[in-house]
């Protein structure tokens, strides 16, 4: 125990995070980890309350309160709270009357009163002022999440804005006001409708309902019951806040560039005003044993899947240590039992394992998808066989040591980021974990023996599981929450509260920006002629990342992606595929490949001490891979099944297939793949020839790690593939982006509650001179929760949960800028949503305050952003593709300083007015307003075959 200026704190020996843990007089817990990687601080404010604490009659309440914590207080977001609170109390009372009334006509009348009163109350409201304040201080990643036993509020702030951030947050939690309630409720409706369209959510909710028949982990959901959302209680929300949002039930977790002694003084000064109060006790019900398998079948439009869940004791119990090891023995993505026996042997698709640690109980979840013609029963058998292997000790003795080594590497990667550090703190606080136990976990795990693991598995894994059979088909029970009549709210975007004025007026000593100088920050030399090495020194730990980067991709050859995928199922003349993966895992190394349209890279990573061995193994695989006919036939069958599954995935349909169709037409990079007949005819020899050809092309090597460039270059020079004569990559004809001559509408029919829309319009070719102006425009127009698009379509009109509109900057100098808009809404709101987005595309609302906030936010983010580690190397790669030889952030920082609102208004007039658009609509056709779509442009109904190309 240490004491500084009366602030006592706890530390733990050998803690790599150098954590300080304080408990203030009002019970507030503070976790700190100083880390001067960049002049920023990642912050999480955690409340130990979540959906398990929701009242049974108003589920979804914790999540709803999370939304309301963005609406301000009696000081933030209010022009005249004395007048506003009179109207807000009326709304509270009306909702209580509304939820106690069954008569439809009376409910409709009460809702009309709620709507009109809300509109009057909104005259005293400044929407999104909290977000505007955070943007003005240069915060990024402003967000929050709710889960079963926590609600966590996130921000990443400049280090010189800590005092302002604490002032804002202390005020935020002091007295949150439930304003703009009915429009936010409509947003939550949209979120609920999204979950109704989500097969993964159906799986999760049914799995937990089976595992927890008594506990609220299973009897309630975080988003809440539809019936409860339709009958909300502001009174219950306020009561929940008063019960759980007390300092002795909260923690501030920060990691980054700060002086902990000064930071704790500021935290105490700002948050000491919060008064402690006894926290309600939660008494977890004791679940009955699961003695026989519980089988639940659910249906949905996406691909089939099998999920198995086992229930265990909660956080802080010995079960967790054993589960951590068993999970890794099964699935470490390289050499686990699931990895080798199921994924590499291609017995199922996408098999995985995960442990979910919670306060009262924990779960171990296994999942996989069936191959073509395979039943879900067969998938279940394969997964359970791997558990049997653990029980019998059918895994190599060395695997435990390798797992501990893998956990060490994960820990090092967590330490690299401030976010990773704070997430560790949040987990510890929410679960009530002793910090010493957290620090010592890896050492504790290393003492567990193979025999103990097998004995644990034999005792705890049997027929005591829940299995979810997710089948493809129509779900008979998908109740849609109907939209209530909402009058659009007046948006006071040009007003500012006294509180905000005071914050904005405070001067802070600014931090000077640091831009990359590629010549200074990257060491370069030629390994051989045509193969340069670009390296950045890692002075932080012993991890390395090595990349072979080729300017060749799927647009050059349809086979390369398949060839690299095939490579992961092969061995060498000396090692079988399983042995190769096992040897890599033993030394903590991993290999992966990434293929894009016009480039690809091969990545090798791990601990530097094993770099020579890992490099040698990768070289052997690239130059000495042995063909395997059976593996290829299974791979082809798996790809055909995945292609069929992709046609069931709404995200794949809209954001990839339809997006590319709208941008290029029928011939696009997305459809430039082997068709099914071509795929079936491919031979192992063709694919290995593709790898051989690849390794004969000129490429470049990127390296981040502890090794000196000269030594590294010497090692690389000895590689077999660099002793060949390398050739230049051939030029190819590019795909042509369509120029819209008229408005077009493309519709794909999909069984879903919502409708989702993308709007595209091609504009000028990439112009680096315009990037500063575009960046400022996007920040103001559609860049976040304080942007005009978000305010108009979500806050004022409640037309969507998710909405954005930006002027997109391409990633290649030969590509075009695009106007790119998205909105997801209830199908019956489509006409209003389309009208709303069109109005903003044609007319730019003016807000001097929002513009100033957007400009300040950009400058403060750039001032405190530091591109480090591999980001240095890949920022150079991105710049080269755009024809640049410098850090574009320097242009943005220097040139946005002199821009004013008229500059972005002129840009909007020039680039947005009278444009022609391609509108892509995904939804259930019978629910879509085709007349409205027809007024927008010529409607074409597209088949999945047309947009996928197979």
C-alpha cells in the first residue's frame, strides 16, 4: 500500500501494466496504467450493473439507460431546464399512464400527447451536446455498451484534455436527464428489429435460455422484450440509475500518457461530488443440474450452424483456470484439437471454441457449421469428440507449455494498446477479481498438469449441455415492432448551453503534432535487387511481424486466393500438415495470408528468439509444399458450401455483392472469381504452380521487431526464393466504375424485418488537394453522433438506429471519390428515410457551433495521434498507392485551419447537388414501398446469381 498526498493505492509485484488501484472516499474505484506510447488516454467508466439487474417487468432497461446517458443533464444539453423539466415530468407521467392502459384508442391518444409534449420540451433541448463536447476536445471512439452485468462508457482522449473530460463525465453521471425519450425509444426499436433479423442473436438468446432457466442470464435479454420496449417506464429508468449508478458501484479505468499523482487529484476533485449509497444485492438463483442434453431448434435466413454450451461456476473459481487451458487446447487457431482434427482435416466448417466468464456462472461454447450434405447431428458429434480427446488425454504433452507461451504473446499484445489495458481493468472490476490473481494467472496456469486437465474434463463435461440447432428457414415468430407516429423534433443545433460555453472557452496548452517522415522513421535497404526491406525497430517487447508484400491480387489472377488458402492445408517433404502447424505453435509463431484486389501479403509473426526457425519453416512451406488431392477436394467442397452460405448472409449480400454491382455493374472485382465449374476442375499442381509463380515476382519485405536491419537483411538474403531471378508483375486492365447517367434502384428480396439501403454516386477521380476539405466536410456532415446526418435522421426523426453519409476517399489514385450513404430502418419507414437522406444530400444545414467543434476535433485528434509499430509501415504503403510520398495528415492539419463553413457549403453545392444515384435496397419485397422506389428511379429486381456471379 502506497500513499501520495493522502491518496492510498494498491500495486502488485511483477505487474507488467504497473497498475495503481485507488478507492476514493465515496467508494469510487480507479484503475490506472501509465503508458506513454502517444499523448492520449483510453478511458472506460464501468458501472457494475447490466441486463441481469433489469426489473422483470421492464427488461432492456439497463441498455436503454446507456442510451440516455448521451442525452445530457440539467446543465449539458439544456437551454432552460426550469421550463424543460415541467414538460419532462408530464412525459414521465404520460408514459406511466400509457403502459397501464390496454385500450388501443386511449393508448393512441396518450401517445399523441407524448409526441406533442416531447416536441414542446425539445424547444429547450440541445441534442447531442455531449457528443459535440467530446468531439471538440479531440475524443475518438466515443461509445458505450451494455451486457449482462456491466454498462461501460468509452472514450479515447488527448492527454492534455484530461481535466475537461473529467469535468464533462462527472457532470454526465451527476444527474442525467431523460430527454428526447420517445425518439430514442424508437431508435432502440430499430436496434431490436435488427436483432430480430440476426440469426446469431437468436442462437445466443436460445443458448442462454437453455443454460439458465432461473438466472436472468437466460430469462432476460440485454435488448429487452418487445412487449416491454413498447411499454416503457421512464420512472423505472430513473430508479435504476439511482440504485446502481453510485460511485461505490463504479470504476474509472484509464491507460495512457498521464501523471498518476496528478490524475487522481483531478478524478477526486471532479467525482467526489457523487454521493455513495448502498447498492442493491443481487442474489443469483441456483440453477438445477443439466443431466441430459437440451436441444433447441431455431430457424433463420442465414446458414445452418450448431452451437453447444456447457455451464460452469463463475468468476474467481478454479473452473476458470481449467476452462482457459481447455479452450486453448481445443482451439488456438494453429494446433488445437479443433484446429487440426476438424478445421485442417476439413470435417466441418469454421469450428471454434470460446469461454465466457461471468460473475455468477460461466460458459464454454463450441460451434461449427456443416459441410454440404452434413447434418447438424454429425457436426455435434465431431465437436464432442474433441472434448472426449481432452478427457482421455489425447493431446501432446508439449501442448500445455505451448499454450502458456501463447498466453504470454497475447499478454504482450494486450500491453501494446491502452484500450487492451483498460479492458483488462474493466473485466477485473466487473467480475470482482483480485488484481494479484489477475497478474499471477499465467504463472498459476503453468502449474496445472495434463492429468488434472483430463480429470477436470471427465468430471464436468458429459451430457450436461445445451445444443442449438440453427436451421435455414423461415422463423414463424418474428414480431415486428410497429413504428409509432412521431413528429420530427426541432433541432437546436445552433444553440449552446452555459456549461458547454464554459468548457469550450477554456484554453488548454496544445500538444504539437508529430507527422511521419518516411525517410526518417523507416529504415530501408535492398535485400537483393528488386526486393527492398523496410523496417521499424520494436523497442517495447520481443515480438516481431514480417510481411512479404506483392503488388498482385485477385484482379491479376483468379487462382491466387485459392492457392494461398490451399497452402494452409499442406505440409512439406519433411512434415505433415498437422506436424507443420504443431511445430509453428511450439515456437509461438503464426503464418497467415491476406489477398485483396490488387495486392497481397504473407505475414509471419511471433517471438524474435524463434525468428530464424519460423522464417525457415515458412520458406519450406512456400518452396516445398507437398500436393494433397484429398485436402483440395475437401477445400473445393467447403468453398462451394460457403458460397451458398454467403447468399444467405445479408451483410455479404448488401455490403459486398450489391455494393460492387452498384459500383461496377455485373463485371466487378467481386465477381472476378473462378465460377463453380472452374473451381471443381482445379488441380493441386495448378495451385502449387500459382505459389511458385508468386514467389518469383518482385516484392518488398516489411518488418517490425527488435532485430537490426543489417542482420535481418543478411538472414533474408539466404532464403531460397530470393536466390531465383525475380520478374516484374505484369500490368492488367482495371475494372471500370460506372458513371451514373440517371437514378437507378436495385432491389434484392430477403426475408427480414428491416430494410437496408445504400446510396452511391461516383464523383471525381482521387484528388489529394481536396482531402483536407473532404475530411472537414465528413466530420461535420456525417462523421459521428454529433454530425448533421445523425442529428436529423436519428435524433430528430428517429428513422434509424444506424445511419451515415460521407464523401468517401478512395484507396488508390486511379479510383474515384464516392458519395456513400447508408440507412437501416423498418421497411414501413423507407419512404420517410429516403426522403430524409435526399433532403440532406441536396441541402446542407448550417451550424457554426458544430462546424467549430468538427474543426477543433480534427486538429486535436491529429495533434495527439501517433502512428507507431506496424502502422508506420502500412501508412507508407497506403500513401504509395495514392501516389504520395508523405503523411497526408500533415496536409489535413495545415490546410483545414483556414477553411470556413462557406468552403464546405460550396463543396456540398458543387459535389452533391443534382447528382444521380444508384440506390441499393435489401429487404422483404412485399414489405417495400415499390411506388416510392419507382419515383426515385428505374427499379430493377436483382437475383443473387446476378450480383454474386455464380
